[in-house]
């Protein structure tokens, strides 16, 4: 076995992989427990414990209470606890919203994504929803979500930010990256647990990044198809519904192209992707900025 200093290549690689997990978490100023690091890694628990001991002795990471972090700062720990408490409160509110939208036509599954799915809510964070719809009726479902937010939430996305919808026949996410893998693995299912399992199965590539990440428990809200929901779906399960869904898609594309700069449509894996089977409206540079910070952090903290 080749040596790097007094370590084997495998030991050095394990240390770097462990450090990389904390580098990514550090982008969000979010310290992790040993259990959380293990779930995000690929090595067994004894190897991880050795890595953590060595990284602490080298002053590359610090242990404060039960949390590992790149910075020896108690404020980071206190901030995490506040974010966790806020996330607990917001998840209860998200369940209330889910009970409402579960009865919208053609909605089949509702998951939480973004910061709330990481248990990491700041004061200005929104509740991000990832919604799965019936095929070829996504934009009708999207219309009902839009009417609900504009009418009952005064167009505020604070408690209902529905920025990602896909239909049940297109569960594979084509953009295969660390960022996307984290977003998929951390989804919290609130409705349609079987769709959640199908989503993970269709995106087995995420196991290349997070082979140990646990399956979320089933905690669906109770839901039966209401008479109104069945009636509305019946009215649109025909040629008119097909035409309307296409028209709503084209209308949304025209509206957004007038509102947003062209680059948001040129790089659909980062920003806006509007098709019959998907409605993704990411209008900030969050994804590329996170990955840029991640690679810079790895370079600055390299163990190899």
C-alpha cells in the first residue's frame, strides 16, 4: 500500500472525503453530527471515527457539543439550533398547506425540498415544494397552485414556493451532480409515499454520491379523493384538457420570457425548464454559486 506521509492512500482519501462533506455543509454555515456525516459519506463508522479524530488533531475541523464544523465558533452551533427549531415550526405549516393542495386536480405527490428539507430554515427562508402530477396535466395542476397562492396567500411564496413540478412519467432528473443528488436524497414526502420511492428508484445514480443516506419514513397526510376533485379531473380528462394544458404551457413560456433574462432559458439544468412534463422556475444563481464555493473550499482545505 502506497504511503502519503504516515498514512495509506486510502486513509488520506477517506479524510479528504470526510472533509469534503463538512466543506459543503460549511457553505450554509451548518455544522453536522457524526451521524449526519456518516449518512452523507461512503465509509463505515469505524473509518469515519478515525478520520474525525485525525482531522481534529490537525485542527482542520472542530467538535463543539455534538457538532463537527470547520470553524471553532459556538455561534455556528447556536445558529443551527435556531434553524432546526424554525424548520420544525415550518414543517407543521407545510403539512397544513399540503392538506389543501392535495385536493387540487391531478396532484399525486407533494414533497418538501430546499432548506426546509435540510432542517435548516432562516428567517427569510421559503417553504419549497416539489410536486408530482398526473402526466399531460401538469400545467392544469400548476394553474390551481397559482390561483391558490394569489388568492389565499396574497401571492407570497413564504409558505408555498412551488418552484419544481414534474409528472409521474418523468421522475428521472437528468442533471446528475452533487447538488442535485443532495436535493433528491433529502426530499421529505408529505403525500404520495409510493411516488417518493419511485423517485428514488428512478434516480439510483444518487447512490453514487450518497450510498448510505436513509430512506425517509412514511408520514403521509391522510387523503381521499374528494367529489369535487374527481369531478374537476373528469371535466379535463379529454381533448379539451389536453389543449388547455398545452395552452397554459405556451402562455407560461411567453410570460416568463418577457419577465426574465434570456440566460435563464439557455441553461435549463440551472434555471428555468418549462415543458409538458416539467415546470422548474429557478431564477437565481444559487446552484452554480454553491458548486463554485464547494470546489474552492475543497482546494483550500485539501488533505492530499
